[in-house]
C-alpha cells in the first residue's frame, strides 16, 4: 500500500464532508479515522468500509493506481476454512471469499494462492481478533522471522496467537489480558510448525 499518499486520497475523496460524517458512514470511530489520516495503517475491514463510504474502489484507495470512481477490477478467490485444523491440514476449503486481486497483492502483500481465511473462535486474541472475525493468513510464511500473529502447531495443539522471540525461545501471547503468556523453551522449538502469519482481518458484522 502507498501509505505516504493514502491520507491524501482519503481527503480528496472526502471533499467537503467532515471526517466525523465519513467515519459515521463507514461505521468506524472518529479516532480511528483520525489515526488513519495521521499515517496509521488501516485494517482490511476499515479500508473496505472507507472505500464504500467514500464511493471509491479499494484498489484506488489503497494504491492510487486507478481512477477512484470505477468498478472494482478482477477479484481473487480466497479459500475459507471454518476451522483452524482444516487450514493446517490443507484440507479442501469449505467455501471461498472474494477480494480485489490488486488489494491482496498491494495491501496484504500476498501473491496468488498464498492467502487463506479462517474464522476466529474464542476471545484470546481480542480486541485484535474477535469471535467471528475472519483472519487472513499468508500460508507461505513457515517460520517466525518477526513478532506477529501466527497460526502454529505445537505438541499436537493448534494455536492462533501472537508470538515473540526471546533469544532462541518463543513467547506465546494472547492480546486479551485475561490469558497468560507462556514460553516454548529453545530446546522445544524444533517441535513448532508454523502454518502461516496473519496479515489482515475482516471484522464480523
């Protein structure tokens, strides 16, 4: 995504409308829109909501690569898995969702065939990922190169958690403070299999 110009494209599309009215129309908070206009990276669902509220295409809003008031271009079919175990096992998906292909490439940074969606179950990762949200997972990521949210298996259990490196060990965290962090010691990390990294979210309506 062209972050340096995103705020300018939003302001251009807003015209004479106030930020408050656009935020209300998009169904996001005033503070969220102000943060985006100040340079913060929007979530997938917020970008989609803003594009709809502003009457522009997601591609143009995200990249500026096409005229703003045209129909969406070719779409990418993203396999949807109802359960994490099906995603990890690479089972046949239960359904598919459609997202603009250019949006997948430029905003999510995923090539064709690399992205999958799965429904979030439970509240361990709230408020980042809430019950019923769709987590968009880059399946080409098979190692933990940076602190982020991953789908991984360890000792027969599948986890959707934030993972941080601590030397050669891994710290597995939940964004919900009710849940405690736990550590996979360095001697046990060979038993970790990374199925993918979460690169976006579509909020449950």
